[in-house]
């Protein structure tokens, strides 16, 4: 999906630079970045929760954010779709540029709703709307003015197929979404996000409320989805980060401590803090 | 945060037990090797039997350490240096078990020679003795390097393997000459070739252990590495920074 003509007017074409400390050394040829975080700081009122973060988010790759509770990984993730805007007193510094055009999604000139059309999000707890399976997925396309109904139905089917849910719900599309199991509800939320054709999909601990089987199906889905969308996932489960992600960023006390290819981070981390965390030497 | 112990003391204890256990197995193999060499040089039937008997214990220890390794992977899902240690131990166990097999070959040759009913003129080569000493030294050095996770010491062991290989070829030349001069010595000379080959293989296993030590300590896989690549791997930091 492309930004609206209004948002195009706010595109900042400043050259993108990737900070040296955030470029994984172990990858000979890094893929193209879908987003570039530049000196991002975030404030809850006076409290500085993120400290000048620089990070590339590589296109069609899964990047996992790990770190102990309170390290700022969810705060960081939520900057990408401007959820913080919903609360007064929150403030950003720096930029998150969507590439290749370089538009800064934190820019005041860009409407949060436009950002959220391009950057989807799936939350920790499945949060279907209190309506039918079909209407949950059709909501986004309708909001964007998609007509006629046949086109919406196509879109719903496509999104449900992409979320590996179609075969399970195709005969009961007009049943209440709340009748689905936890894992199915989470996949429905993924389908709802996909129906908006996002460029970037954010997952905030998407399996922490699910059983191992449902978790495995979501993880499998994440791996498949990266062919069409760039994914950023916050997880407390380090094995999940190791299983699903191509790149891993370790955060601590609001700072990005280390970023690298997942294999390198889990086999030979460059920073002592990263190693202590992933080996269970501090929590 | 600290960089010493895990939050789980049980995990620390399990890793410590693993380290202790592989070193104990290493000690057993060292002892088996020295017994086998002594049995061959004398020759001595009782010593040869003792070396062969020790191989059974080495094999049992291999199975048991493999079980501990699998258990640790299943229950702890190790990462970073813990993962490298566990993988390193799994590889070293195999090298030690094969070293034990080579020591058994030497012990079997000793057994054959010690049969008093055989009236054979066996070659007594000083180079076999020296080669055995060098291979034993390499094995001890590799195990010491593991105990201290000392990559530099491990690299020195890797370099020593060339000398053991050269000694083997020198022994081979001498034995060929020996057999050509007196065909009656062909059978014991061939046995000496197998012994020399076993010693040369023990040097290879010690070299492999040293390579695994570098993997554990530096996170670099230096198997099949050129000397330049090995030097680069060692120049990478011993551990994470900061």
C-alpha cells in the first residue's frame, strides 16, 4: 500500500544512514532495509524510556526484539505505529523512516491513521472485534473504501488464506469471532492486519497467551508471512526469537545493546550483557 | 547484572559436572594410552590386557557423556558460550573415544609381541617411542587447553601435529628398510606400522580436540582452517565485550 497523497507531501528525503553499531557484522551482504530507526528516543512525560536507538529493519525478514521486562522493547515496537500518540505527554525524538521513500512515520505532519494503514500490529492477547469472522477481516478494507462487496469478499478470503485460517473457517464466516479458539482468534487478528496490505507487521508477544500447538502454528505463519511483509516481533521467549527470526536486537534499560543475525546473537554474542541475558545469567 | 553464574544454580552445577566429567574421561584415555605404549615397548601381556580393559570404561563414559549432553540440550536449550561448551564437549567425547580405540590397537600389538611362544625379531625404533611421547603430550596439552579454555595453547597443539605426521613417515621409511633387509621381520614390522599409524591418529585426535577448544573459547570453527584463518580466529576476542 502506498501513502496517501497528503502523506507524500511530508516525505523527508534526508539520506538514510545506518549506524555502525547496528549493522550486523556476521552477515556478508545485508538485505535492503524496509525501515531505518535514527536516534530514536521516547519519553513518557519526563521519563526517558528509549535512548537514541539506531536500527535497520530489513525488508522481508523477521527481526526479534528481546530483553528483560521493562527494557523498552514494547515501547520501541509501539513507536512504529504511533500507538503512543493516544496518550498525552508522550514524546518522540529522532525518526523512523519507511524505505525506500524515506518518509518519517513519527512526523507530526503524518496522520497516525495513515501510519497504521502501512504498519499493522498484532497484540499479546487475541483481540477480535465483537462481530463475525468475516466482518473482523472486512473492517480494514471497508474503512479504506473498498467496494463492491465481491471485492471485499475476495480480500477477506485472501487475508484468511494468508493467515492459514481459511480452511478452518470458510464454512462459518458469519459466526462470531469469539467462538474461535485462542490460536484461531490470534490468526484472525493477523488476517485482519493483513487485509490492510501492510508493509510492516508488528507482533507484541503474539503467542504468550497460547498453548504450544497454537504457538507453533503462529510461528510457522510468521516464517511464511515474511515473504510478503517485513516483520518486527517482541518476545519474552528467547527460543521463539531463535526459531522465528532472521535478526535479533537485544535491549536493556531503554538502550539497544546489540543487533545482529540471530545465529550470531545466539551462538557468539558480541556483548557481555547480551550473553548474560540469553544464557540466563540475569533476568 | 553479573556475568558469572546462571540464575539457576542447578544449571551451573550441571555444566560444571560436564566439564569435570570430560576431563575425567580425558584422564582415563591418557592413562590407557600410556599403559598401551608401555605394554608395546616392553612388551607386557598384563599391561596390554589392562589397556584393552580400560577401553570398555572409555566406551561406557562416551555413552554416559552423550546422555548428559542430550539431556542438557533438551532441558536447558543452551545458548552462546553454554551452547558452545556443550557442543564442544560432544565433539571432544568422540575424539577421546577414538583415541581409546587407537590405544587399544597398540595394546593388541603388544599382546601379539608378548606371546613368548613367538620367536620374532621385532623392530625397536626410537622414533616410535618419541612419536608416542609427542602424541601423549599433545593429548595432555589439548585437555589442559580445554580445562583453561585457552585458545592460544590449543593453537600450539594444532601446530605440533605436523611433527607427529613427519615422525610417522620417518618411521615408515625405517620399517620398509628393515623389512627389505630381513623378510623374517615383515610380520612384526607390519605390526609396528599399525602402532605408528595409531600414534599418528592419536595426534590427529588431539589436534581435533584443540580445534574444538578454540570453538568453545572463541566461537570460531577452525576445522579445515589454514594457518592464516586460524590466526584470525584467535585474534577475535576471547569473549564478548562490555
